[in-house]
C-alpha cells in the first residue's frame, strides 16, 4: 500500500475504507469492481490504484483494518482489564456499537470475507482470522477469575460458544441494512442474562 494514503485527511481515508467495505460486502471478491469502490468514495479509479496497487491489496488492507479497529475500540472501552466476564462483554458491546456507527458495513464485510472462497485471498483471510481469534481468546481467558463460574466449566469452550453466538447475533442485526441500535442493545442484554444463568456459579 502507498503510505501516502495515510497523508489524506481522516475523513477521506474513512470514505475510501467505508466504500470498500460496502462494495465488497455486496459482491463476491471476484465481482467487486474497483471502479464502483472509487465511485462510492468519490475519487477516480486511477487515484484508488495510486493508493492500492490492486484489488487484493485493498481487500487485505480492509480485512486487517477490521482487526485493528476492533482492538483499538476494545482497548478504548477497557474490555481487556475486566475480571468479570460480563462487565467485559458489556463494554465490548458498546465498543462494537461505536464501530458500527463509524464503519456501517464493516461487520457485513467481515462475514462475507470469512466465507469468501476465492483462492487469491481466502488463505490469507483465514490465517489472519485464526491468529487474532487465538490472541483474543487467550488475552480474555487469562484475566478471568475462574471462581465466578460453575465448578468444572471448560472456560475456553464457554468463551468460544459465547463468541460464536455474539458474532451470529451481530450478523443478524446488520445484514439487512440500517442497524437498529436500541434493538441490538436489548437483544444483547437478553443474551448476557441467559449466559449468566447458565455459566455463573450460584451463591
């Protein structure tokens, strides 16, 4: 990637990024035209290729941007330093809602990218996904107090179960366009109440 991209005003960077998320989330990798991304970002196609030498470079930049933004906002909301899992998850929900506000099509892009079969980018996406998932799980599990959970619980499996359910819930919320933030928050609190009833140690 041309480092001059980072010399652009933040608003222009975000316009290009969001244009990429939108077009790639609406098309397969192969059928997503760079010209449409440029049009959505209100720049010329040649300028887009000035910043990203080809479609693969832009796609993988956007994919890695998902992880960078997620880590940035989870850190901002202090999700990693909580001893109580549900305090961490509540902060995480607020972080994700802010991410959706800033990058409306990022979640759709992430799901689309995960299931993308094109050999040109599929392997790189999955290798990156597994690396970040393992790091995220390890970082969370190490800081949790096991005494808060039912005796004998496989905490890693519990975390994975909750992670998958959360991602599925997020997908349901974002796949049809504009997100109802109030409905999302209400649904997520219901999920957390259910998990508390199943996983937390009864006093």
